[in-house]
C-alpha cells in the first residue's frame, strides 16, 4: 500500500511539473488603434501621449509592465490566493485564507456593472500589458522562481484594487468600546490651503501616503496626455488611471479613512449543523474545497487539498461552535451599488465639484480625499461604501433584523467640507471633518492631525517650502512628559561624568527626532530598557558599545534607518534596499515607525512610512519623491535612485504639465 501511495505522489509531482513547464502562457490580444508614445525622463518616469482613450490606457498597461510586471503579478496572486504556486508552502495558508474572500468572483461581478468606457479602459490596459509580455524579456524575479506570468485580464486590475482595499481594512478589529488612540496603526497625511493662506495666491496641496516600505514601492509615477488633456501623478501598478496627482486645474491626495466596513455575524444552528437561523428563515451552509498548488523546487508544483471553506449568506465562516457559526461580512466582498473605477475618472476632473462627482463612485477602500482647484476651492471629502446600521452590537445576531445591514450610506450623506473658514483642510487618518449623523466608525488617531493643523494655522503665507517643512516635522508628541519621568527615576549623585553628560544632553533635547539628534537616541534606547538606574546603565552600555564612548557622536540616524525589503530577498538579498539612515519615529508627522530590536544590525528599523511625498501648487510648480525608484527591474538605474533623496527629505521638481522630456521614446503602432 505504501509503495502504491508513493507512486501516486510521484505521478502527481511529475504531472504537476509537466503541466507547469510545458503549458507556457500565450499572450495575445489587440494592439493600439492609432498609436501612442512612451517617453522617459531622466528619472525613468513614463510620459504617455495618445489621441484616444484606448491607446492611452494601452500605453499605460505597456509602460506599467515595463517597470512593474513582477509586482503586478505578485499583487494579482495575493488577491487570488496563488502565491504558493511560485513561492512554496510558506504561502499556502495565506492562499487558503485569501481564496475564502473570492476576490476573483467579486472582480468579475464588478466588471460587469462598470460603464462601457471603464470596461474599455481595463481591456486596453490589459492589452498593453500582454503586448509587452509578448515582446520582451522578464525581470530577474521570474528567473529566480522559474515561471512566466499568465496573460493579464481586465478583471485582474480589479483584483489588485480589491487586494489593496483589503490591506487598508481592519477586518478583524471588531471589539466594542474601543477608544481613540494617538498612535496610528496605519496612516497618511494630506492637506490643502486656500489662496488666502498661500504666498503665491494659488491653492496648495501636500500628500504623503504611509504604507509598508517595500521594494518596489506601491506607487508608480506616470504622466497621462490625451490630446490637449493631461495629468501627472501616481498610479497603482496594475490599475489604469491615477490615484493621486494633478492636472492644470486640480490637485488631489488621499489618506485612508479606516472606517467600520466589516462586521461579524453569529448564527445559531437549526435542527442540523448545515442549516443556520436568520431573521428571514433558515439558511444553508455553502462549502467549497479550494485546491492550492504549491511549488516544491524549480518548476515543480503539487496540489494541496484543504478542508472546505464554509460560507453563510453573510460571508466566510470564521468559527464553528456547538451553538452556531460566526462569519465575517466585509463591504468589499461584493460588487457595491453604483461602484465605479474612479481612477480613470478623477484625473480628468477640472474642479472640486467634478472631483466630488467622480469620487462618489468609490466603493472600497474608504478614503479621505483632499483636493484644491484653480478657482481657489479646497475640499475634504470622505468617500466609500459604509454599511447602514440601526444598532452596533457585536457579534451581530443573525436573527435580529435590527442588526443586519440596511444597504449602504449614500455618498450625499458622507462628510464633505468645502472652503472652511480657517482656509485649510487636513487629514491624518483622524476623525471625520464633520458629523453627518450616520455611523462610519470609531477610534481614530489624532496626534498627527493636531500637529499638522497647528502648523497650518500658524502661517498665513504658505509655500511649497513651508509644506515641505511640515512633511519633515519630527516633533515627538508627549516626549516632554516622558523625558521628565525618565530623569526623575534616577539619583544623579551616584552617576559618573559620562552618565551626567548623557542626562544633560537628554534634558536639553528639544523633543525633535532629527537625524543628528543625540537626545532622541538616549530617549528611545532608555525607553526600550525601562526607567530607573538599571535602565540608564543598560542604555549607556549599549550606546558606548554600538556608537563609541563619546556621547556627542550618538546621532539618531546611526541607530534608526529604513529598510525596504523585496519579497524574494531570501533568494537574492541584493534585491532589497537599505538601510537608509532616517529621522523621525513612530509618532511624528514624518513617520519613522518600526520594531525596536537592540541586538539587530539596525536597532530601530523603520518598516513603514511615506512611500511618496508630493507638494503641488495648483496650476503651478510641483515637487515629489518616491521612497525608492520608478522601476522594479533590478537591472535598471532607476531601481532605487530616489532612495537617498527620500531618506533625507529632499524632492525632485516635476516637469511642467503637458511637457515632453528628451529621453528615450517607445512608439506603439497598430
């Protein structure tokens, strides 16, 4: 019997290997209709020129694949639960969980309800990706994992969008009575000032979205030129259009709203444990058994058969008990009412009013949208699809009709602030700017938003320079009280001269976590070891050993640095970027969060932060910097050429809108 089983396993391995090596993907599909051009500047940024929408989005798909095809395929696999096929058994459990959300089915349903022009944009983008795959070599990651990506489908872009929404949603944070926290778990900053607070007489906007630091980064810069119409900004690789950017009349940015868009439902069993009770009768458990293919070595894959994923009408089952079943309902697990692909709409808006209309089609993720136009209008919009609830018990009883979702809140009922009296709007993932009487969530952080608002209110003549200074602000909130507590915890009469010098440096610290700050190093390390003489002794020992005997050399950026890991760093460590010495900490406007590990090569490793910094004067100049570089191709000079600038809070000046750089040109012809 054992020999028979071994033969079966061998056959499965052989067939799996043959199926994955011989059945190579075929890339086919339409080309451009008239033609388009992809022109590159000195930073490798793609400027796209076309005379019709099909050719423009075709060119965007082509250029995206040039720079980020590995990342695009990675995100597609994450969203569809197919990472183990290329990375092995370590990803199998994640695949199983992601498949439970059935994002491919959601993407198919969403595509079917989109307006024809948005379906065409997705089709053109996919055609451009496949045109590239048909004609060009693949980057190193595909060689390391011995595979070629499948052709890109229009619905794959919607899977990528849903996967990003999933990352920004706190699906399992469903505890009642949570209180506001000054320390965000995920964050971004965006603000705008009206012309009355601008030194140039034009509205200004700033945005720095905060996400996990990775190589490649999550945003890709591109300029879209459609005839006389044009915009410049940042796209999600794999998705047509722009998520953040500017045109001649409008600039806009985003922060995650982090609203309450998920609930857990508890359904009691009926007479048998395949049937559950609801307010409208008995429901039947639906079960699906996913097959996860797992890479063994080289091109060989084998199927793994998991236990069935069970579903109620509310969503995937999280837990079975003797009393009943608990399931998760997430707004993004369906094609939402009137949901559209807003990335292909917002870049063509020419006013705050038009942006407001376009943003009404946003389903997930729910976002704060900060905008400014050339008429001097500024706005803060909260948009997304939020469940309408009567009561807020959790988990929700499936038999109580008052605890079900009564559809979704209409965009007209969501918080909207336009041209407030103070002359500025700001979002740092804090509470909604106004209350409209509908429940959207709870427990928003507040420290960064308070600090940004304080700096905006203190100046009536803002400029791109003052906005850059705000993005670089590193005042540590609450540090003064914590330092006072640390100093009071030791008896100075028992300390040597070095310890006394260190205490004096900490006492004189201005509570700013600048790169050259010695006080920040003392504060962070001592806080890690704990207050009192014991903690201070350990702190001084650590700093002497790590940085030398002279406290005057104990700079913060010698301990604190950003590391941007690549998904395949275990196979090729050179794919990662860093360490890049940094300022800031987990609480500052310029964020530098991460886990402290005093035994690690980088004791305070920043793994989360501003993946982009953008400053824009509406109708005028703009500056930006990415955390790494434009391309994800390790062989390119633009793989990480912005990393040092980003780490030092410097910017690139963006080219004027509609301009044509003098770099290499790729002509896409029918």
